DNA sequence: TCGCCTGATAGTTGCC
DNA sequence: GGCAACTATCAGGCGA
C-alpha cells in the first residue's frame, strides 16, 4: 500500500537525519573536550577561540577573493562558462 | 627548546579543532542534503523539522504534538484556514 | 497612578524602538537605491556585493587581530586593567 | 582618463554603501541599547519583542485591508485608474 | 512570479 | 543565574 511506502520513506528520512545529528553532536562534544584539555594545559580558551576566528575570517576572505577573481575573468571572457 | 614545544602544542590544538569543525560542517552539509532530497520527494521541510524537534523533546511535548497534528490536518485540508 | 506611569514607560519604549526600526528600514531602502543606481550605470550588483563582503571580512579580521594583540599584551601585564 | 573616472565612480559607490551600512549598524546598536535599558527597568525583552512583532503584523493586516478597500472602490469605479 | 539563497533575527546551550 | 557564543529559523532580495 502506498501509504506504508510513504511511512517507511518518512521513517528513513527521520532516522538518517537523527543519525547525522547524533554524529554532529558527538563532534561538538569532542571539540569541547579539546578546549577543556587545552585549558587544563594552561591555555586561555577565549584566546584560542579568537585565533580560530581570525583564521576562519582570513580563509573566508581568501576564498571570496578567489571567487571575485573568477567573476572578473569570466566577465572579461577569459574563463569558460563552466568546465 | 621549550618555546618550540609550546608552539607545536598550540599548533596541534588549533589543527585538531579545525579538523573536527570541518567534519562537523561536512555533517551539517549532509543533513542539508537529506532535507533537500526529502523536499524533492514532496516532503515539507519545515514540518519535518517540527517532527525532529518533537522527537528530541520526546517526553514533555504533548502540546507540540497537538500542534503538529493540526499542521497535518491542515495540510490535508481537514481544518479551516483559521478559526 | 503607578499603573499609568508604567503604561507610559512601556509606550515610550515601544515608540522609540519602532522609530529606530523605521529609520533602519529607510537606510536599507537607501542602500537598495544605491545598488539600483549602480546597476543602471552598468555595474554588476553581485560583484559589488562580493567586493563589499571581502572588505567586511578584512576589517573584521583586522579588528579581531587587534583585539587578540591586546589580549596578549594584557596577559603579559603590559596593559592596564581597563582605562 | 576614463579609467580613473570609472575607478572614482566605483569608489564612490562602495563608500556610499559602506557609510549607509555603518549608519544602519549604529541604529541596530541603538535598538539593542533601548532593549538593554528596558531590561534594566524590569521589562522582559522577549515579551517586548513579541509585542513589536504583533504590532508589525497588525499594521501589515491594516495595509492589506486598505489595499483591499482600494480594490473594491476601484471595482466600483470610485477611484481613478492611478494617481 | 516563484524558488533559492543570503543575511538578519530569535532561541538555545554552554560557560562563568 | 546571567551572559555570551552558537545554532536554527525566518524574511527579503535576486535570478530564472
């Protein structure tokens, strides 16, 4: 019966997402553990987070800049539509 | 030299966290993909998220469950737009 | 009567915020106008936004770096508690 | 040289938008301040935001109603085509 | 005009 | 228990 099929499909979706979210939560916990450990070794967590933030901002800016370059090259007809 | 050791340790911390965050971001992307796929199969993402939320709250969310029921009934055209 | 006073105070808060939000919305409209005008002059809006984004990321990173420096100097006892 | 003119025009656009965004950010900060102050006076910020939201919805509804009225009046030939 | 995607906003959780 | 960071939700703008 198609209703059952739909129900199974729905269950599958829910299950897959819940599994992924569980793994994601586990990683978040791992990250917290690393910070805790670092703190135990005398590092200042706030400062570590600041460093990570700067690195993230830098790499975003870099990625954005590369993308902008492509935009320019494309506008100048120096890039194919898409590979 | 102890300075180098400290620098290495710091690098290790940063690297470990960035790796974990990368994996976490990948999982977030996977989750988005599942939602996208579900949407392509005709599911309403907002409602799916409501279901997941209720399952998370699990025990004490009967009110939410009732709201969800209404959502479904409404989706099925079994409830007026608004009372 | 104190109730009236409270009601007046509440009205004042609501009114102030609504006024500020109105001004904020007006600025958002102004920004859209500038983009429209630029588009009319042959600029690509998407590219302009990318440029602005990079500039924002850069200045965030710069601000963050300065803040980090202060954090370090403070940790080294080279900055007063707070001015 | 036209290149310089274009560069100047581009700079002008970027500058104007950044100025407007700065003003917009300042207003957002002002709004936060009002909420903070209200909180200090014993108001619940979450509830205040709910009130503002309702007032916004109400004015949307009112605008809709006015628009509908115009539609009717127009249908009845009691309004000019367009001002 | 509709769907998508980004940026703004509101809610949640962990930390002090 | 308050505060700040992070996450998820939402709305508005944009392109197709």
